């Protein structure tokens, strides 16, 4: 059986933009963290179109980097 350890890192709200800029400087973006996110978006959009439902999904709506943290929601 695998043990899963979750760690929460709290960052002061006034430091988030600085940290995001540093990460981007080193090439860490939501697309490098989640390289298949575009394919996930395309698959969701295809399924939505086939079912005749809207709205379409964008990559940024799947992975949301905000001042409160990174949220992955599909």
C-alpha cells in the first residue's frame, strides 16, 4: 500500500505575484506543471460539443493560479 503525504505551503498574499514571477523566470508555469492540460481541454470541449452543451472549457479555467493558490478543477 502506498502512503500519500500531503503538504500545504502557506504564502503571504503580498508575495504571490513575486513568487509567480520567479517561477516563470525559471520556466515553471501552469503549462509546464500540467503539460497535457491543452489536450484535456480539447477532449472536454469535444465531449461538450457532442452533447450539445456549452460553455467551452479553456486551459486557464482548468488550472487556475490565483492569489489563494493553484486550483485544478475538471
